[in-house]
């Protein structure tokens, strides 16, 4: 019986969340199980955030809270996600038009 070795791309050690997500979206962790190492004393550091106060009309605040509740999110978390999403869309459209 002839055994063939499947080429296994190297796991990215650094990169954006998007790069790492694309890698693991295309590869099976089981193929890398023997390459994993136990890591002790892992510290997760939250990125610093600034507080932003936004005034909304009551109708928009009610809508925001209703949508957030359906998504099982806090309404301020949903507001943050919506703002970031819109900013990222604007950033992509500006780069595409250059």
C-alpha cells in the first residue's frame, strides 16, 4: 500500500481576524491536531474603547432596543456594531472609487 502525504499549509501565526478566519474556514483542525502545543498563562487583553454619547429620538431608541432584544444583544452593543459596520462600508466605497 502506497501512502501519500497531503500537503498541509502552515498555520498563520499572525494576521487579522479575517485572515485567520479564512484559513480555518478552509482547513480542518483535525489535520493540525498533532502540531498543537499546550499554552499556559494566556492573557486576553481587551482593546481600549472610548465612550461615545449619542442622542436619539425616542422612536429610534425604541426600535434599536426592539431589534437588539430579538438578536439577544444589549442595545448599546447593537448600536456599536451598526456604527462600525456603516463606517467600514464607507471606507470600502471610498477606496473603490479611487
